[in-house]
C-alpha cells in the first residue's frame, strides 16, 4: 500500500511545487548576477545550485522533497561570506517572493529559517561587511 507524502500548510499556501520552482529559479538567477556576491558563484553549476536550493526550501516548507546536499557549514566553508552578503541574500529572497505573490507568513517563516542558519554560513552575527 503506497502513501502520498504529506505536505505542510506552508508548502500548500506557497502554491506547491510550481510556485516554489519559479521562485527558486528567479532567486538563483538574481543571486548569480548580484554585484555584491555573485562572484562567489562564478565556478558553480547553476542547475545544481537551483536543484539544491529547491530541495532545501522544499524540505523546510514541508514539501515532498528532502535536501540531499552537504550540511550548510561544509557547503559554505571555503567562502568568506560576510554578514552583509548574507543580509543581501535575504533581501533578494524577499524581493523574489514578493514578485511571485508568496504569502507573507510563508516568506517570514522561510526568512526566519534562513536566519537560523546564519551561524553555519557566516561568522558575522550582524549585517556589516568587514
């Protein structure tokens, strides 16, 4: 007897897979072209980053896909990501979500989750650029 994966209200309120994929595609395009930190992705495989971002967001939002990438600290260890770059990423995420009509409660939960990972991505607790 097979069962359908349970999806959370956050994933459903967002609009499910089609909306999340559109948001991730737009978000990764903006990240890659961003003047503040896009250079960090110059050697990255765009399709791979989109797939991993989708998995990470989908898992957090309670969708049917689980994250298969490395832990956040390991994935970002070789980069010296500043607090300002991290804050810029959050700004881009908010912009993209707004452009795609993602409900504010989903955006706030998603941003809060990303903020909870800050210490694994940058050693700067604030948004300054040292």
